[in-house]
C-alpha cells in the first residue's frame, strides 16, 4: 500500500495546466487576445507578430480598457468581467466568459498588458513572467489595451517542441483571422509580421464592406458563385452565402460556420449542409459556404470546450432540419433559375 498526500497545486502550475487546453499554439493566443479586444468593444484591432508569433504576439485595441487597480485581477484565474452568475453563463453573449485566457497565456510566456480607459490621465502596464506578477506602473498608452506575449512556451519545453515553422504558425493565424474577418466587417483588422503589413481589412457598418470582406477572404470565384441566404423560422435565423454547386472544392477549406457570431465546428450542421448539396454535388467534392446562425443564447451551450470550438444545441434536430431546408430551398431556386435562363 502506498500512502499519498493531497495538496493544492501552486497557482502558476494550475494556470499552466489550463494553458494546455487553451493555448495550443500562437494562433490560439491571437484568438484569445483578439476576442478580448472585441468583447471590449474595439473598432480596430492591430496584431503584430515576430517569427510566426513564437517570438512576439502583440494585440492592440481601441476598446474600453481596464481599470489600473484591476490589471492584476485580469491575469488571475477565474477572474472575468463578463459573467457573474449561472444565469449570465446560460445567456452569455460575449466571446469570453471563463476568465482563463490571460492567466493561462501569462503562465507560459513573458507577458505584458498595457491599458488606458478614456478618462484615465495615463495608462498602466503590468508584467508577468513565468507566473510572477509585478506591480502596475504608469506608462504612455492611448485609449484601449495592448497585450504583448513574448517567447511563448519559453518555460514549457515540451510544448515548444510542437511549434512548427514560422510559415506554418503564420498560416494558422491568417486562417483564423480570415474567419474573423468574415464575421466582423464592422471592425478594422490589421496583421503585421516581422515588421511588414501582411493583411489589412478595412472596417465599417456599410454593406459594401461585408462584400469586400467576402472578396478578400474567399476570392473572386467564390464571390461570383455565391448565393445570398437569409431565412428565419422558429426563433432560428440563418444568413450568409453558399456557393452554387458549380463552384466546389476538393476539401472542406471554405466552410465557415458561426453560431451567434462565434466561429465553431459542428458535425450536425456540417451534415445538414452536406445533405442539402447531396443531389447537386459530385461525390467527394465539398461545398463552400459562410453561414451565420443566430438563436437565443439560452438555446445553445457554448461552455463545452475550453477553447470554445464547439457548441451544443438544446434542440439539435430542429437546428439540423432548419439548416437543411433553408439551403435545400436556396439551391432549388437557383437550379430553377439556371434552367430558365436559356429560354429568356
Ligand atoms: P474572459 O475573456 O473569459 O473574461 P480573460 O482571461 O480573457 O477572461 O480576460 C480577463 C478579463 O480581463 C476580462 O473579463 C476583461 O475584463 C479583461 N480584459 C482582457 N482583455 C481585455 C481588453 N483587450 N480590453 C479590456 N478588457 C480586457
Ligand atoms: Mg477572454
């Protein structure tokens, strides 16, 4: 028989364990930081990287900022301004709510956060290195927040080993940014890598910008073949674009699904789309689409996975059938349209 002793893990280690789930690679850091910026109401987000994010990830926003006396709290686990009760959790509309991202990231990097609210006379900066939190110091900073993450996984060699070449990590970040750019045309997004601007999405409310984003992210051919979808029933709304069957792909690389603005993977919805295309697509080919599903947040659980890549619907069957019908009808109309054209 062996006797064991139970003890509480040191906070930094607990954060590093959480980081194992939330921080897979530089792209996950970018995702968490940009989502925080969006939750803070940013109208513009600047992302700067060095060496594919391995050396530096800097995300700057013009959002509401953080109170100087709360900076230390922001990097503590389970500290969040986004929910306070179970009821809030069940109706959550922000991208974040777990209060885990900043402490996790800070526990596996050299971390600095700078912030200033509109009415603060100046900004404050707080540094964390290997879990050690410094005192905030005054700093010059415009309105909003900047987070700098240097030397990701410097203290977790096992993780560092899994980082890929600069190009590969940059590719993951660009792909993630593409999916965000489709969902948030209202926000200006800029990406720089090793001192060069690599992507720029201008932002704004007008409809032309959304079209522009489609062109910029999915290209001219998709845009030319895109059918606009828009349908509402039973408290569900589906809008977006689907490609006519003539435009299809060898892989699922142009399939974007958002549930209440959150980019997710969902097998049931993917299946519904596949079924809708079943009669009009060659076997082995994949449809291309950008779909936004909106429903009451109480009808969908977003707290399924720490990285929030998946959701669970309360009435999954209803959602499946709604998506299937909406797309099936949209595709049937174009087929009618296409066959009618030669007679005109
Ligand atoms: P969550 O987003 O789940 O609340 P995070 O660890 O990502 O948890 O962030 C902790 C808190 O820090 C947030 O709830 C928010 O109040 C604050 N925060 C983080 N990033 C920003 C930002 N860019 N602008 C304003 N506040 C921020
Ligand atoms: Mg967050």
